[in-house]
C-alpha cells in the first residue's frame, strides 16, 4: 500500500499522558499501558463522537484491553486495533491494555529486542507498534511514565529516574514526545560517567552505558558529547533540558544511532574507540554521530515532524548542524571536501538512478526505505543554501524564531520555510523546489570577455526522475570568484542568485580576462559543466583562494586524465603528475588537504563520470587503468613520496586530534603509493611497529592492494579474534581490497566461517556491504557477485528486512552498464522479486529499481 503526503489527516484523538509498565522476559514480556486520550479539536468528527479510534499494533498478543475500566471485546487485525466510535465515551477517556511480546525472537531489531543478553529498543520510524497498541505517528505527542521490572541491574528509559528498587525502576519524561522517541534498555551494563553544567546552571549527569570490559573505550565519545552540548549553546543558543543524558552502546543495531529523548541508543561501532581499535576516521565519525544525536534534542525531539514525509525537517537540519560542528572542531575546508565526496558518491548516484526521490518524498510504501542520502545529505545541502542566501545573521534570527514558534510541536517543511520568510521577508516559493523536486541540476557555464567586461552565462537543466518528467528552474546560489592571470584574486567570493533557466552575470572594470572560480565551497548540490583546459585547472589548483575549489580543480584534472586513460588508452598526462607533486611538497598546505588531493576518484565515481559523459563504463577496465595511474604516480613521485612519508610521522603516543590525524592521512596516502614500487617493504615495517589501528590498517590495505599481506592478516586475526568491531574491519578488508577475480570467492569463503554471524548487521555489512563497494569485483563479468548479493538479501529478508532493503540499493546503478551486465543484474532483481513472502521493505526497493513505480 502506498502512503501519500497529499492524504495527510490529523489524528482523531490526542494523547494527554502515557503510563507503561514492562515486566521483562525473553519470550514473554508483558507490557501494560494506560493511555489518556481526548478527541482532537481539529477533528470535528471526533469531537462529535463519530470517529473510530485506530491504534497501530503488530505482532502483539492482546491479553486484555479496556476503556474507562470496561473490558473491550474488539479483536486486533494484522496491523492494529479499531475501537468503534460507538464504544468510545464522549470527551476524554482512559484506554488500558496488556499485551505480550517476545523480544528474544525479534530478529528485525525494530521494537523491543535483545542483543547479547540485553534488552533494547528501536522505535523510529514505526517500531513502537511492535511494543504496544498506540497511535504510532509523530504528530501524537505525550509525556511518558515508564516502570520496568526485571532482575537485570541497569534499567533505563527516557527522561529522569524517579524511583528504583531491587528489580524495578521508574522513569518520567516530562517533555511531550511521539512514540518513535520512546526507548527502554535493560542489561548488565557499566557506565562511563561525567557531568555537564549548562549555561543556565543545570547540572546534567552524563552516562555512557556499555558491556563490562568496554568502559575504557568511552572517553572520546564522552568528550565529544560535552563539546556538542557546549557548541549547541554557543552556536544555536540551545540548552539541554533534563537532569540526565544517557547513551547506550548496542552491538546489534540496524543503523548508526538513535536520538531517543534523554536515552540515545548507538550502534557500538559509533561509541567505542581506543587508539588500538579505532581509526582516525572512526574517531571523526564518532564525534559527528554523538553530536548528531545530541543535536536532535532540539531539532527532532523538542520540535519533531508532523509525518514521515517531513523527515528531512529533522534529519537535513541535524546533519547540517553536525557538519558545522565537525568543521568548527576540525577544519572547515577538509570537512567540506569530505562531505562533498560522500554527497557525490551516494546522493548524486541515487539522484541519477531509479531510486531518485525528492528531499521531501511525496509517497512511500515503507518509510524505512527513505532514510537516504537524499533526505539526510541533500537535506543538509538545502539548508546550507538557505543559509548562504539569507546570510549568517538572518539564519540565526530565523532559527531563533523556529525554536520559539514551534517548540513542542510536530512541524512541516512549510512551517520551516515560513519561519525564514517571516524572519527575512524573502519569498521562498521557488526555493521550495529543492524539497519537492528530485534530481541533480546540471549547470552549464560559458563565458565572454570584451572591453574589460567579463560575462558568465549560466544555464540550468535537471533531467527527469521517476514520476517527475518536468523540472522547472530552481534557485541556485552560485558562489564565484575571479582571479587575474597572475594569480591574484580580482573578485572575492560573491554569490550569484540564479533563478531562471538561463541567466548571464557581468563583471566590469577588469584589466584582463579573468580565470573564474565557480561554485566555491560547493555552494549548491549541482553538477557544473564547463569546458576547462588542463592549464586552467592547474592554475586554479595552484592559485585559487577557496580551498574547496582548489581541491575541485585537482579533482577535475584527475578525472580528465582517467577518462582519457580509460576511453583512449592514453598515458597519464605529465602535467597532472607534476601538479600532484607540487601539492605533495607544498608544506604550507594542511596535510589533511594534501591527502585528499592525492586520493584519486574512486572506481564508482569514474563509472558515474563516464556514464554522465555518454560512455558505457566498463568496471574492469576502469580498475585496470586506475591501477596503472596509481603506479605511474608512484614512479613519478617516488622521491617526494619517501620524503613526505618520513616527514609526516607523528611522534609520541597516539592522539585522535585533527592535526595528528591529518599527518597520518598524508603519510598513509604516501605509503599506498610507495607500496606500488617497494614491493611492500615500507608497509610491512609500518604494520609491524604500528601502535594504533589507523597505521595498522593503512599498511594492511596497501599490502592487500598489491596481492600481499597474508601473514599480516593472520596476525591481525590472532590478536583481535575476540573483538567483534575490530574483526568487522578484518572481514571488510579482504573483500574491499580483493582483486576483481577474487572478490566473490573471498566473500563467499568469509561467509562460511563460524564467526560470520550474519544476523548481526555490522558483520553482515562487513562482507555483503563490502562486496558492493568493490566496484570491479561487484561488476565482475561472470555475474558471481550479483548472485552472491542476491542470495544473501533473500536469506536475510525474512529476518531483518530493513538491513536487506538498504543493501539492495547496490543494484541501483544497473542502467549505467553494458547489456550483459544489465541483463545479469536484472535477472537477480527478478529472482528476488519472485521470492515468496518478500518483505514490504525489500519488495518496494526491488520494484523501484526495476522501474515499476
Ligand atoms: N533518527 C536516526 C538518526 O538519524 C536514524 C534512525 C533510523 N532508523 C530506522 N530504522 N529507520 O540519527
Ligand atoms: Zn538523525
């Protein structure tokens, strides 16, 4: 069944308060609920007493239900319970129910489930209905009181602890919230604790709850939490609003983390870190996700979404906030480049294929399928554009108004835009297309210069996406700067506001034809198309004042070189190799920036690029030619690489700060190239002496890339066999760095090991997700990898539809490839589609990819 935004109706009844009592048992947990309802004044039929009360409920054994003490005869159907209007008292009433559920057999990890002996919940988006009967929709908000009965020592829920004794605990969350923010945890856990004093003087107890033995891996997450709390006060004026903030690390988790009010639940991978077990990237991700979930307290919890179509209201804004935070903590330039890399790899790809959808989708079958790069990352870009258009000061005023006007409400994108219109006087009607129209705009740029006047001609076009043939022009903020041929900047960054399909912008009084620097800071999520000479790109790489554009110029060069190597069999252009060398040796540049510039576009990025340029990409050939380029760079830069490798060694004990991480990143990039010419000597030494996971993995990856590393893999396994998070990395490496011919076989062998616990999402992804990320291995002409992925999706789907559906998106790029590969992928899609009893999650994904809706 398709749910449509246009069909939204307010709930018939509102909830004034909820009391829940849990008596926990693996197979027979009892949930007693007492819910105080009142007719919604916005629903005349409910006020008149003619509206039925519909409660969501799935996989619940109903023991008893009553209204105002009178037992109900009504029997639930497969998705809930309807109480006919005739059985409802006029005005407010109390609904009570007792149900039984079996958390131990809940393999979908949605609702109340068990992970290694501990009880935990995941209710977003629609998991609460698997706990008890309730109007499980975000526009029904209520305060919750929860009593938990269990012999387990630690019993947690949302809000503040109001009482506890042996075998029970009671929690009260005074802030009205939708059911998706409910959480419960019970287990034999230990806390890493700290405190935070808010700027108005509230003392907040902070706890990170983990399994015994993991306490010493929480310090970084705790530090990130305190910095997040401070940052939200300083930057957005937002304070925390309870006396306790709990975080729990869980090993079995479908997503990254969840912002339940006062009780965030995390995939343990995004909490636990020590120098020996986590890489620099892991530390950075932990910092970002801790911040993200904390920031949701205001953007998501205090102000939530009216319905799931508005998901980007909280996710886009919260991603935007966590990106700004990470930029402030580290480097804005580096963070921006990394974010654009992810956006292009995931969101541009999504937007160009059968899964394309607007930032605010208009329909869905399964909402879990819309926790996507488009809703999250493009949603954040849209906010970045808005901020750029109105300016920093007006942005802050608008946000203040948003918090003031909508606190305690379930809001919409219309509410959000209205706040900006009211705060700035701007009409955002056209801007709203960024929310409603799918697809990445292409921005064609040409230019003229005559008599001191330089003119930029811009033309925008967005290709049709599923269900949206017409794409009217959007507002595109195009940040540009102009450089003189001598390298000086003649025009500092200015934002051109493009609103028409075609538009020209003039710059007068120039003494020479300038070199344009276009889309500085990646000011809009668009694809720039402009004929640019290699000389001009090299000039910008050397002279641009905007770090993003500087990196982008290098990126453009690398792509051009690779395209010519793949399509014409050309040799790598010497100018490109020289340019890379200049960046490598330029000690005035941030090492992290240099590392990013040395990193070549990925094979999938090249397939996307070639396809967009009208070629049919051959993943095998892309792999071979890209490997050739890596070797050419290594030979050409050999001396400089060795010097950088030595210069970037970080003395002293490991610290996860951005400065040290940047040096390690550059050193690791140098090592990857050096390994191509030294037979693995430097990498073997580095592996042997590494006292941190970053350097160990750099060395191991470099060795695997040249077909070595067997001894190192074995010693890694011997050391880490009992550490699941570290072993996930070991599984991934052997698939991700496998040669194309070995990829499927390696993956298959790994899945046959006794420690391939495929019901654990992290472990499943470590192999099945990795095969999709090895482009040449996944698209092997034999079709082996396609079959392998399909087999595992079919196997996982009955147990965990969410994770199966997410990983199925690996097939979304099928239309790029040749007829043989297209046929092989389509066969697998058809085979999955024909599987009896397919989940709603996976069947929606497969039919969208097959172009059926
Ligand atoms: N709100 C969470 C976050 O962005 C994501 C939870 C998604 N879970 C799901 N099953 N769809 O932080
Ligand atoms: Zn989020």
